[in-house]
C-alpha cells in the first residue's frame, strides 16, 4: 500500500470513531437509549453497577477482545 492510502485509512478510522463517540455521548447516554454492542451493554450495566460508562465500556471491550 502507498503511504497516502494508509494515512487516508487512519484518518477515516479516526473520523468513524469520533462519530460513534459523539453519538454515544450526545444521544444514547442522555436519552437512555440502548443499542446493541458493547456501548449498549455498558449503558445497561452502569444503571446497575455504579461505575463510569467509559470504564464499563473499556472493560467490556477488553473482555470481548480476550474471548
């Protein structure tokens, strides 16, 4: 791969991650909307377990990574 293509892919991944983070923090959490994936599961679990959603999401993602 050409270095410009690699840089373009990294920028695209960073932008996609930013879009997901904005959607979670501005729509899912304030509205108590539950979607699938680790974000939805962490939103449900933070209602039961008093821990920050970011730490819960990180823990769930690490668990899924190790599975």
